[in-house]
C-alpha cells in the first residue's frame, strides 16, 4: 500500500533530480549530491519505502538524459536486450560523450564514475597479465582463449601495441553483433584471431590455452555456475597455463548508480573469489586475487604452482 512516506520520499528525489536536469545535468560540484541521492534511492527501494511505481516516476524525471543518447540511458534501456553489451562497454573504452547539450554533463558524470574507470582499467590489466606471462615464461607467442570477448578491445590494442608478441586467440561470445563488431578490428591484421559465436555454458575448446581470460562475464553467474565453469575450463590450460576471471567487488562506489539503471551483478569480495576459486580448482592449483587501480574490478587468477 502506498503511504504518505512513500510519496514524500519519491517527491523529494524527483525534485532534486528535476533540478539537476533543468540545469542541463550535473556539474563537478554536484557529483557528491547525485551519489548521495542514488544511495538514498537504493536504500529506500531496498527497505520497501519506494514502490515500483515510485521508481518509475523518479526515472521519468530524467527525461532525455535517460534515453539511449546517454551512457546511463543506454545502460537502463538495454537496446541489445541485456546488461553489459559490447556497445556500452566500447562507449566506456572510447570515452563516449554525447554532443547533445542535455546529455553531455550526464555522460561526463557517468564516465568519471568508479565503475566506468574500473572497466577501462581492465584493458591495461589484461595487457600487463599477457606481458608478465610472456616474460616469465620467456615466450613471444601464446595461445589465448577470451571468454565473452565483447568488443575485444583489450586484445586488439595489445596486438597493435606489441608487434613482437604473437597471440593466437579464440574469442567466444554469445552475441552475433558483438562478434561482427569485434571482427572488423582485426580485418587488416595478420594476427590469428578466431571468433566463435557460442554460449560459454555450451562451449568446449578443441585444444589447450596458455591463458584463459574472461572479464565482465562471471559476475552474471551465481556461485554454482561460477564454480562449474572454472572447473570446466581449468583442464584446457597448458601445464604452465593461467586462468584469469574478472568480477566486480562488493560495496563499490558505483553500486547505487548501477541500481538506478538496473544493472545487477553478483558482486564478490576477494575472500569469496578465493574460496570459489579454491573449491573449483582443488589443491593442485595456486589461487590469488588481483585488482585494478580503482579496486572495483577484481581478478581471480588460477594456475599450477
Ligand atoms: C560486459 S561485456 C564484456 C566484454 C569484454 N570481455 C570486455 O571486458 O570488454 C559481456 C559480454 O559477454 C557476452 N556474454 C554474456 N553472456 C554470455 C554467455 N553465456 N556466453 C558467451 N558470451 C556471453 C555478451 O554478449 C557481451 O559481449
């Protein structure tokens, strides 16, 4: 039942958002205010103090700034049918800012948020992992499996920036549009990059890999699926191979904002990742957790001692 408190909560939030929208979006000095507002909204929704109807009328207050023209609108509307598609991730990588005056400031705000910075940091994390692996094993060529490759930007950049290293890669993604988009990045390249359109739940490799990498996928799976997938892919590592799986941590600064745009993930802290990794890999493997500088995107590493 809708109470007076419900209505007051919703009206207060709408008023604050409306003000920001009328001024053309948040300025840098407003960033803390929106963060606080999102935390309030999330907490109230979780405590049942905002109804679905309230949340919908609060979102309406954003107007065009919650349309596909903006990062936040794209995240909320999910034009590809699911959260975290290749296009929104690529918009983060390329620092996409809408030229529409009603949207520009919202995009600047979102692009500066911890989650977007963390996603961009994935690329350097990947490049570092590959370089360290090659150097440690004194290799200049490796076989890589990229699970849920999306726009495949990290691999394309690595290949372009490191002509002395040779990666032969298999990239698996469920979305044919993601594959078509990623493929054109390698069209003029001599690199051996093969794209496979498949659900990773049903994908079985035909040969082993030195590195198995997956970012932006495992946090969509529950613990059972997470463990099963790790157990399934470990046997496809070479004897010195390493599996690296990304997962957003819990209690990160963009959590309430992600609630606003209905982007829900299974957040996992380092202890949870370690436990899942150890349970899935068993005693014959070393398991550790790394993180990018924002400390939002964690990475579970599994390899033989
Ligand atoms: C958040 S993006 C991550 C892309 C890329 N790994 C990156 O970090 O830039 C998630 C990708 O996972 C793909 N995906 C989601 N579920 C999948 C599944 N079950 N099997 C294969 N790909 C999947 C989506 O199509 C999307 O391209």
